[in-house]
């Protein structure tokens, strides 16, 4: 547990954030739509920043389809974002699968 009486207990800090449009997961030249409710392999590498995670620290990973207002809004459809109309924007649910048939992993380099 993260005790509340400890200074910064429950504190979260963004260590690294980046954007990768899912439709470009295999190629920047040939975007591909996701198929709803179908597990899809997505490999994403974030540049290292040599952050020190100390004993007791926990790592959280967020997967989201929009980082507005830092990045332009996502209509959640396989359309050109820049020509999307207000009526094109819709809600979406993102899933990270974690089962024997659809495993997920996070690789973290550890320095000695």
C-alpha cells in the first residue's frame, strides 16, 4: 500500500508520454483500421529516459485514444482527422487484453 501519511503518498508522475496513432501501427504509408473487439498486436517502443524507479515504486501504463488538448482530438473512426466534422466524433472503449491466448507485456530495461 501507499500510506497517506507519507509525503507524496498516492502521488503520480508522468515519466514518459508519447503519441502513436493506432492506424499507423504497421506503416505510416498504409494506415489500417482496428477491428472492434478483435485483439490486435501493437508494438510500441518509447525512448528511454533513464528514470530511476526506487524500491516500492509502482509503474502504471495508460492506453488512451485521445490526449486532447495536448494532441488533436480523435474522432474514433477510420477517417481523416483534419476534415472530420463535429458529428463524426464518437465515444470509444480501449481494451488491453491479458490472457493466455492474447497476452500483453511491458518490457523495462534494468541497469545493474
